[in-house]
């Protein structure tokens, strides 16, 4: 009985870890159409659709391969965004600005 309980506890723990894992990242190439410095988010357009991306202290910004900062994100910049979903919000993990 104890052995069965131990195995069940391990399986429940593994299931919880899998369910808590973040969704895999996605990538999108787009053009920045607006930047909200105060809210640390920007809106980018890909084709006819636009999306707003939140940034965090962990978001990585680069121009080509050179590290840069959030201040380099400007309207009309071509960007490649690696992002994930946090609830219904898009969160940018990495923003590569075309040089």
C-alpha cells in the first residue's frame, strides 16, 4: 500500500510539473508601430494583424547580434520577436532589431 501511495505521489508531482511548464516560445517578424515606454510594451504589425507585447526585466534586446536595451525599440523598426503567452498577454522574451 505504501509503495502504491509513493508511486501515485511521484506521478502527481510529475504531472503538476508538466502542467506548470510555460508554453513553448513562438517567433514573429514584424514592424513596430507604437511604443509605450511607461508601460514597457510595444505594438508590432505583421501583415495586416497587430499585436501588443509586454516586456520584462528579463527581456533581451539586440540590434543584429549586438546587445542593446529597451530604448532601442522605436516605431518603424523591423523586429524579430521571440515571445510566450502569459494568460492572454504576449510577453517578449527576446527582441532582435534589424540593423
